[in-house]
C-alpha cells in the first residue's frame, strides 16, 4: 500500500509506502479510509519470493488518483 499527496509546490510526493500488509482482506478497506485524507492511494497484491528478489505482477485491489507505475 502507498499514498501520495502534493507538497508545498503542488508536486505529488510519496507520503508513505510501499508498505507491506499482512492481511489481503484489510488492504482495500484501509486504502479506502486513507483515500479520505490523501490525494492518491493504492493497494495491491502480488506474489513475492523476497529471499530470491523475485516479485510477481501486481494486481491492484484499490486505486484512487494517479499513482506512479509499480513496475
């Protein structure tokens, strides 16, 4: 999950994220709540083998606004 908001100059900046979430079911609901406070929020799911540095293709669960490409 990640969120963006404009800085003082109006440029979009990451507020936090990407942050790993342990529960898939909670991601879209948390993202919808965060979207009330930030101009852009995205929650996604993808398979990962972190020890090997291998990450699968992202499946977006919730997105609001224009978030930078995750690839």
